[in-house]
């Protein structure tokens, strides 16, 4: 099952996407070309698969985290409940 990506804003400076995950839903493989911030809207548990490496992230509502560009992974909701977060990509300024 695929997670739902809901575009919220893109203005050349940032791209804001709300990600919605039913239990068991996943993003599919993707690469982050920009630094980004994630702000959880719900508590939850995500499994992060990056090649042969796997990690579990415990999300707490409102507790943001930052990652540098270059991350390649698949993100899976391993919990039994709906999970959502807002992702803010910091786009390269071309001005």
C-alpha cells in the first residue's frame, strides 16, 4: 500500500508535502535531493530501509527533525494506526 503525498506549498524556496500513512503503507524508494525537515503530526513508528540497513524511528507529534540531502530510503508505517507528518524540503536558492 502506498503512502499518500499531499502537496501543500512550493515557492522556489521550500516544498512542503504532507505525508499520510495507513498502517503498513510506504513511500517507496526515493532520494532526497535537498536538505529537509520532518514535523510529525501524529505519534508513530516508521521503519526506514536504506539498502541493507534498516532503522526504526519513533515519531512524536510536533517534535521535528532535520536531515541532509542525499538520503535514499523507503519509509514504512509499521504501527497499527494512521500516521502523518509534514516534510519541508529546503530548495536551492537560484536567485
